[in-house]
């Protein structure tokens, strides 16, 4: 995967948490924004609630014979305040013009800086300077919209040291805003928002930091990450340093028709929620931010087939691997929770056995209330890691039959059980 192809995932990282459902400025969850990758001004007072000023990413590369290098892309958002002013040039929360509402709101502008062919040798440092700006847009004769951005000052540093046969690259991005900051609004204005890195290796390959080769595990343990985690971005020559933890080779699901700014949500559920919004709520979302307007418009124009794609897909049996996966019930016909048994002491326990509960792991806060109680085994289950779990219902629970019917059980390890004294265990 090239850097260009990796940008789809990088864009999802850039706008993660930018604006949350219901995408309205008046929603409480949208009054505290910029959740990830925020590099705040270093001289901020505690009253400003600024984020830390730096992020650090370390990774390993295996160099080729030729002189290796990396191209680094630093990407982030710069806050842009959109202030609505009336005809008397006074700030107001909103204006109505030509049947539409214009709101005051904090937008953001994408910024991307590229540092070409940085040698993988020694240490280098680059200044990051993004100027501020002010623009005015007239709204008929009723007022204007003033958009303002504040200057950003930061520094990107790269340091390379040899670690055996490998090279350890450490990239640091630090906000260097020089002035003291005493309030949260000013802190955000001078912060790098959603900051992350894309790196492309030349005459070298990146090693996975999540699952390094055996020979590189000790070197990987010596790498340091601070608010930035490196993952392979589809190819071993492209690395994504993200402010959220991802797996190697992340990708955007092909069924997803567009961004929703919340990767922890299920596209189908969030899309259906957007469709339940009233016309007034949709109008406010459109007035809040152009990107919110795009989301609302896209959700309203999805066809039934598009919604079905969000619901899920079916894979033809012809393309399934010949060997059944572990989650296929037919993968191992010898496994049967209804009849399987596990030894408790020297006696096999299976469905119908009576046992006493002795919780030791405190996996649930309610465990203390069931200690010593009599329970009936309903199934013996095995997990993919080779563990065994015994499902039970309490004998004295008036709702035991209902729990059994619904499949709502308590689960314990075999060493947390003992045979019920004086009770006969069925064979």
C-alpha cells in the first residue's frame, strides 16, 4: 500500500471525534471537542486544561544495502473560529438569511507538512510554522461571518540509532507556542489537533511493532511510544503513527459509504440514528459544519441496497477455506457443551451436576454473594485459548428456570467448584 492509499485510514484518524452524533453545536457532547492527538501549548497554566505538548513514536527498520531514508508526513487540524456578526458588527450566536441559519462554531482546517528523504543516520530537526489568518464573508445586508486562525509553532525531530542489525527511528513532534496560556479556549487555538504521522521508507522496510519477528523482539521492547503508536499501513514500507491504538494493516471497510467521525460506532446504527433526526435537528446539523451537512445529506440519499450493505454481507461457501474456522460449529464435532465433562477433584462434572461455588478470581463484583451456594451445571465450555468454563445456575434462585431458558448463566473455572456434599453427581 502506498502513502496515498494509506491516507484513507489516516483521514479517519485525523477526524476521529471531530464532531459526534447528533452533529449539532447545541449537543452537550460537542461542547468539548478534539479528543485525540491534541498537542497543546507547553506554557499553558493548569486552568487552561491543555493537553500535553508532545508525542513520541519509535519504530524499527531493516535497511537495505543502499543508503536508507524516510519521508515523514505530519498531519493535523488547525482550529478556525467561525464568528457570526450582525449588521452592527457585533458577535451573535446565529443569523437567518435566505431561509438558512448561519451559526458561530469552531471549524478546522487540514494541515500537512512533508519532510522528504530524511537520512536514517543521526539526528535532524525541522521547524513547523503555520501562519494565522482572518477572512470576512458578507451575509447579504444582515451581517457577516469572520473566520480566524491563530498561528501554530512546533518542531519535528527525528533521531536514528543502530540496534544490532536494525535501525531504531524515533520521531518527536512538540508544540513550541512561546506565550503563556491561561484559558482553555486559547489553549485549543494554539494546539495541533488530531496530530499523527505517516512515514514512507526508502531502501528499508519497517518491522511490526505489535508482532515483531523473534529476532527483533528485544529491540522492539527498547522502543518508546508516547501518545503515538506505530502500525504497518498495508505494506512494510508505510507506517502510520496514530494517537489511537490500531492493529497492523488497518483499513476502512469497503461497505462504509463515508466518514461518520466516530470509528467506535457501527455505521448502520449511526446512519439509522441520523435518519431518525427531525427536520429541525438536521437543519441545525447542516448549519453547524459543512462536514456534518455532508453526513446528513449522504444518510438521506442512501438506497435500500446501500443500507443492506451496511447490515452485513454473506460469503459464498465456494470461497471459504477448505479447513473450517474455529468458530464454525462443524469444525470439531467432538465438542459438545451439552455432554462434555470436566474433572472437579477426581470426579467428572457435566450438565446436571450439583456443585458448590468458591469464586477466587473475583471476575465479577457479585461473586462474593454467591460464595458457598449450591448450583446446577448447565454446560461445560471450552474457549479458543484452551481454557474450560463451567456454566451454572443457582439452585435456590427463583428465576433459575428462566435463566436456563434464556441462556443467562454464571461462569466459573473448574478450580472454583467443589462437589456438593452429600449430593449424588449424575454420570
